[in-house]
């Protein structure tokens, strides 16, 4: 099953999405939590300033807030392109 949440942490011009395949919502949350540190490291230069400890804590809290609610359940995902 695909579990999906809207993400304020991944917002750019519109809300981002956090999506994971798992047996249940808690397992999906665990997979997302495990992926976040690598994503932050890869995108650190545009996410965080030089004094980033408070910014990092706020970003991690925002990710937790994103996945706190119930997910959207899907068996298939269709993603339209943009120009």
C-alpha cells in the first residue's frame, strides 16, 4: 500500500508530498523518518543557514507534524508533469 501525506516541510510553490510503501501507516512513517536525514544532507545548502541548529530542529519538527495525521491510502499513484 502507498501511504501519502501533504508536506509543509517540502513546500516550494505548493505543498510537497511524503510517500512511502509499507504494510501500515506506522511503518510508512518509519520509512519516511529514515529518509529525511539523507534528504536534508543532500539539500542542506538551500534549506539551512550557517547557524542551522535551530532551523534544523524546526524543519525536523515540521516533518513530524506532516506525518502526524492520517495518511491518504493508495494502490497506484499518477503524477502529472508540468511545463
